């Protein structure tokens, strides 16, 4: 198995009225239903790294999960950091519209499983997030606990749900403007962390900077938030139809993603419910494939209208984009013919 690059998710989350309209009844009921399905005798406690319960809206909130079992040699826990799918399976739910989870592949390969006992095993999940001001409740689901008798293999993980953690978030006016200035200043020197931070910003002045980044860099994805979709879609479409503009693979990936999300608003509601955790993941992949195939055909059909240098670069970038997950074949750009030559 080839190693994959780690992608960390940074997000800023605010209240979703659909989950708080009934005094958090929907959120808490979903949590109670999921937690009731935890394996017998297993404890999964969610906490912050430093034990704090109050954070500023500009601070990332570092989490830990403490796993334990009242019976030795009944369960084992995957404690590796990004070494397999189980170790990056944590998914954060809070009183917001969209849960936060680790996204991307894992660094291959290996298992680091330890037996669970009454002494807690501590795991630091690959989740980085902020919350908007107010009082919030959150919990995590994961698939990193295995029955003791199973081998080290995927498909045997148990879905578990943590306790609820309550936090109080205080305002920090102007922090996004300060963060944007920092990102713009440091992007060339620290592209990975700057990309993640830029994607977490929701102020209007961040959108033009995000568009600049996807136009100039090939390693920054998932930047746009729903309020930015229409503007981002319009600008990228202008690039596609501009005869002198070479469209980057990152811009293509962004357009595919936002089109898929705009076409399927129901995914947001599904993703709020841990009982339907598999549904949005499966349907989302299908939606991405449809959006990607349509976008590829649109661009490949319009390639002859681009001037020479832009046409060559855009075609090369489209072929690279098509090799990214989810893979799409059989377009009119002739990428398969290029692959057959090598």
C-alpha cells in the first residue's frame, strides 16, 4: 500500500438553529441514542487537553479521548497516530450544521493496539477546530476499539460514542482579520498550515485570497464555506471560459466540491446524525463523481477555444485532476491516451 498525505481539518463552527430550536433536544437525543449502543463495559470520555472549559473564539480547542474498560482483555484500542483508518476515524459532533472529521488518507502502514483496562488510554484525535461565541456541547464518535479476539484488520472496528463535553466560548473581535493578514504574509513560507487556517476563515475579505491561492497553488483544497460558494463558482467558471487563463487542478477540485454540495443540501442534515454516518459518506462520493465527470466534459469540450499556452496547461491540469479521488475515466480530453504512452 502506498502512503498517503495527511490532511488536517481546521474549522470554525457556530450554532445551527435546527439543532438548538428545541433546547438542544435533537442534539442530546441523538447523542443518547448513539451512546446507548456503546459496547458493554466500555468508557469513552471526551475532554480538553488542558482541562479547560472556557476558550476564546480565536483559539483552537485541543481534545483528548480517554478510553477504558471494566474488564481486562475484552477490548483493545488502536493508539497509532495516522497509521491506519481506525486511528483517524474520529468524528466530532456539536451544535452546528456540519460535523468535523479528519479528511484524507493515512500514512501507511501498521497497527498499534493496546488492551483496555480500568486505567484510561488517552488518544489525541486528528481534529482541529474553533467555536463561535456561546455555550456549546460536543461529542466524538470513532471506530478505533476492537473486540479482544479479533485480528488487526479493518472491518472489525466497533463504532463508539463519547460523553458530552460542555464548553463556553468568549468573543475575540477582529481575530479573523488578524489571522487573514498573518496567512497572507506567511503563505509562501508555510503553505500547509496557512492553507488550513485560510479555509477556517469566514469573513468576506477572505474569499478573494482563497481564490488567489487555488489559482496559484496545487496543494490547497477544501477552502470554501457555503456562504462563498456562489462567488467562487462564478469566478472559477470565468477562468474556464477565459481563453488566456490556465485553470489549476485545485480550482477544478474546488468547483467540483462546491457544485456537489450545492446540488445536495440534504447531506448536511444527514451528517448531523451519527446513526446515518455511513449514508453521507457513500452518497457524497457518488455526488463527487457525477460533478467531476460533468466538469471534466465541460472543460474538455471548451479547450479548443483557449489560446495555445492556456490550452496546454489546462489540459495537463485536467488530466491531473482526474487522477485525484474519486477517479473519473473516459473523458474527451484524451488523458487515457497520454497514460498509455508512459
